[in-house]
């Protein structure tokens, strides 16, 4: 496996050729950070025997939606890579190479848990979801190189403890560095500017923001809503061309909120929305709290028999 086997972005080249001990990839959304780093890891595993590579996410669902998803898509696209890999163990999430190298995808519950095992390379995916104490235990047991990626919503341990120190390289990227992205996704990222320049700086330019608290970070993806969770209401946000129409059911259980995504799609008329909600199993008696910017749409859905009203809007404070 070499760099030439991939369609690679400039981020791949920078990460692949870095000689730093810690390579920090700060960036906007969809700049190709995770994809590039995973490509580099596949190269490193294929090039040398018996390499141990650990990819860490805050939990398994986040890994499945992040680094592991990218890894499987790279693996499935590359016949060359398939020849080098003996087996992908789905249960333990380990790629086993014929040359003895392995790439494992893991999450750690606490610093003690992170003391197990040693490795040659470490990749911390979406590092703002990982505690500093877990990072240090993993970093201590990493011989050659550490890759880190994240969206810089706010300053955290990478900024306070790593960037600027010897042996740490910082690469900042945004969607303009990713040649593989569709135009509509680019437009959407740039359009954030109309709504919120602080968010735009973070997500479109990869500049460290101060949006801690405005965006929830303390959430996890799960397989099921607990059976004893109580449904509060549904939330509906209208979009059309550039933005998706989104609808979620919100439950509470055990003092926590549980959210089920029913719908997230562009190009839907109000009739389409009604049909999709029926398909998704939303009960017409469930109260829907909708984006109050579209009173006409709300009225139309009401006339189609939905129990819907506009949300009371609060403006966001910076
Ligand atoms: N080298 C590549 N080849 C093909 N598609 C790519 C490549 N790099 C990125 N992409 C596409 O761009 C999307 C966003 O990249 P990703 O690495 O997930 O962004 P980030 O981690 O910076 O948010 C990926 O899901 C993939 O579809
Ligand atoms: Mg990513």
C-alpha cells in the first residue's frame, strides 16, 4: 500500500509526510480530516510488519458514524487494500493485515481502562469528546506517532496543552481542502455565515470558536430509546433547498432526553412532510412544535390533521 493507491487530498499528503510526534488536525466540517488520517493509517499498517494502530472515539456509536465509517468505505473501495487485509473482525472492530499489523477501533470508559495495551500509532477522532486524562494514558503508551482531529468549537486540552509545544504539528483545514465534496454540501457550510458568523468561523474555516454551551456536546448515539421513556413532543424545523427539513421525537427518561430522528431531507413540500411523518410512524395526536418562521406551512399541516403549533422563539445570546 502506498500513497499512490488512493485518491488523496492535500491533507493526506501532509499527514502522511509529517515527522512530528503529534499531528493535530483542526478543521471545519467535512474538510476530509478523518478520511485522510484513516487512509494514512491503512498505509502505515500495510507498509511495515506488526504495527499496532489504535483509533479512539468517545464511544462506539460515534466511531461508527466517524472514523470507522470512513475506514469501511476506504476498505470497500480498494481492491489493493483488500489483498493486504486478512480479515475485518466486525465484533471487535479490528482490521488484521497479512503482515501482522492491526488497526483497532476502541473507546475507553476512563483513564484506568486506557492503561491497557501499547501501540505504534494512535488516532484520536473528534478529540473534544475525549478526556485529557484518557488521552495522556493512551499517548504514554504510543511509540511512534499520534494523530488528532476535531472541529474547534471551543478551546480544550489540545489548545491548552499541545499546540505550540515541541514535536506537535498543527494542520488547519476546511471544506476547500476536500476536493471530493459535493457542491451542495459546500454551499450549506458557507451559508452558515448568514445565520451565525461565529459558527461559520468554526465549521467553514476551522478557526477556534467560543461556542461552548450553545452546541450540545454531551450527547451520544444509541441503538434504541428505552421502553419506559416518555414521549414529550415532536420538533419540526422547515427547510427546502439548502437546508433539510428535520423532525425529531423527544422523550424523557431517568432525567435525560432521548431523541429519535424521524426525518432529515431537502426538497420536501408540506404534503411530502405529512406523508413522511406517517411513514415514520408519528402519531397524529403527538404534539409537534414547529419552526415558527413558516406560519403558512404550520397552518397547512394543521389542516392535514396534525397537532402542530409554532415554537416560541428565543434569540441566541453570544
Ligand atoms: N480521499 C477521499 N476520497 C473520497 N472521498 C473523500 C476523500 N476525502 C474525503 N472524502 C469525502 O468527504 C467526506 C468528508 O470527509 P471527512 O473526513 O469525514 O471530513 P471531516 O472529518 O473533516 O469532517 C467523506 O465522508 C467522504 O465522502
Ligand atoms: Mg471527521
